[in-house]
């Protein structure tokens, strides 16, 4: 596959849209004589109000260059820090045709938002990019499950098993293998950890991969929960049983019930109390910086997440840009902005390097501006071979919230797996 390495131009985008470039560069007609404005909404950490000076500096530089060359003024807007609330608000705005021109959308929510987003196949082609450059699990997100591209995924992530190479010479592929290896290590104060608190991060990292590895599906074709009986019920109960088994065996500490985020494990890892942990790709660089010896990449190895069946499945996330304006010229201008800054070869390589994200486009891993670490090739392989995205079903958040309660109650010892699952299903009925 050949991918055009040149960044998108305003002229090429307008040519595809059938609008002359000259007209697009003229100031908009208004009483104040201002240039045409494009509203661009991002979550706080991806915005000009972020706390990382390098990322904010990059965005400021990109904005200045864009406004100088495009004839458009960017109107930055920032969501609330609670991303679930921000996405719920955006979905409502989009359904009422009052969403920002360009907005950041959580990948698992884009399936519900996609029908309100404008098709952007033409803009993608004008930029010299092809959908098949994105990892397979991400393509359905960008099309909203349909046949046309409506969103541009510009970051992704993946969950893996990290293991101490001096303690675990060969990483386990199944939970039975993990228990066998981990029991003597736990007796020496070296545990297996993973997030099992009441949070989206916990179900996405700990529960869904185990459920999927048993061929479970969260929803049926009608969009209803599909684990209320039969094989789906057994698969979900098994996934909860693994968590309880590890804690009862003393392999995992019961405090994992308070770990809502993958990053909540970092203190234990740095303190040397962890032999193996399930976490996100972003933790590798963060932990290397936290360790006084700066040797995380040599001390730890990376492997697929163990499963009940031995089949490897993991979860991938990330963010998408969607265009919601009904104005063709604003759509072109807004997509031009995010293409330049986040999606083009240089833009994606730069942004993902600054933020420590994985590129969702496969070719960007080979770009000279993309900063890799020693585990990057493994993360890339897991994205290609094992990754699944959360479903965009209308009831996903309801299911997720109910199973978060089930997972945390099992980890805390407040309910056995079957009771926790039955309670979760009762809440969903």
C-alpha cells in the first residue's frame, strides 16, 4: 500500500469539495470583517488549556500556522474533565444540530455519534490517506459501522501483561499458568495486580478481554445485553471468578478493588511489590521515568494478557475527530486543521510522540518523527493481532456501570461472582 507522505493542503480539500481555493481564502462577509471561524472542541488535556507545556506549545504553533495560511480563525472550545459527561452532552448537541464544527469524540462513543457526523471520505482521499492504513479494530469505529468514513481516529492504546523478567522467565498464557507461577512469588511479597475498582478503566482492562476471549459478546443484534443466560452468562461469570480466585489464592491483594485506573498500580510497581500486572501501553514510559534506576524496559517484559482459554484478546481505545457542521467550507477547513495537526504523517507522529500515544495508523510507526520505545513493536503487534474496541451500543454505559459494580464487589469480597453477576443483570432488567 502506498500512502502519500505529503500533508493535506487547503487547496486539495477544497478541490474535492468542489469549492474554489480562492473563494475559501477570502475573508468571510460579516459586519466586523472577521475571517470565517471554525469551532474546534477538545477535552482539556488535548486542548490549549492542557497542563503539558510541550503539547500546548505544539498546539499554539500549529494554530498560528493554520490561521496564517488558511484564512480561517480557529475558535477553541474545551469540554468538562468528566469525559462521560462531555460525551453525553456532545451526543445531545449533535442530535440537535448544535455541536461544534469539529469535536473530539471518545472512540467507543463514536458509533452512537457517527450518524450525526458528516461523511469525510473525500477529505481523506484528498489528504492521500486510506482507511486500510488504520488498524483493523479501528476501521469500524471510523465508519460508525457503516460504509463511509465519518471520523478520524488519531490516537489509540492497548492493554498488555507486564512481567518482571528476573521473576517470571516465561510469561503465562492462561490463568492456570499464572496461578502456578505467581503463588511462590506472592509468598515473597511479589503480587499480580490489575484494576478492579468501580471504573470504566477496570472493566475495559480486566473484565472485557477475559469475556471476549471466551467468544462472549456484550450485545446481541438488537442492542440488548447478551450475557443474561447460556454461554454469555457462563463467560461473564468465569471472568469474575478469575478475579476472585486470584485474590483468594493470595496472588493478588484485595486492595485492587480500589484501583479504578491502570495508573493506580504504579506506586506498587515502583516499590517493587509487583511481579506481573495488567496495564496500558502508556504506563511503560511513565514507570520508566518514575523508577530511580530508569530501567523499566530492561527489568520488565511484555506479553499478551492471559486468558481462561489461552486465546489472546485485548482492548484498544483512543479518540476520534468528527465534523458536525452543515457548512461544506467549514467542514473542509476544520478537517484541514485536524489533518495537519493530528492525522497527517507528521501531525500524528508529532502528537502521539508528545502525548505518549500509539498511532492508530500503521504506517506512522515507521515515520522518523515518531518517538518509539523498546516495547512499541510489541504494542503494534497486539493492536494488529489481538485488539477489540468497546461496542458503541446505546446501552453500553449502562452495562459498563453495572458490571463495574459487579467487578469491584467481587474483588472486595462483598459478593461471590454468581451473585454479583445476577445483581448486575437485575439492575439492567
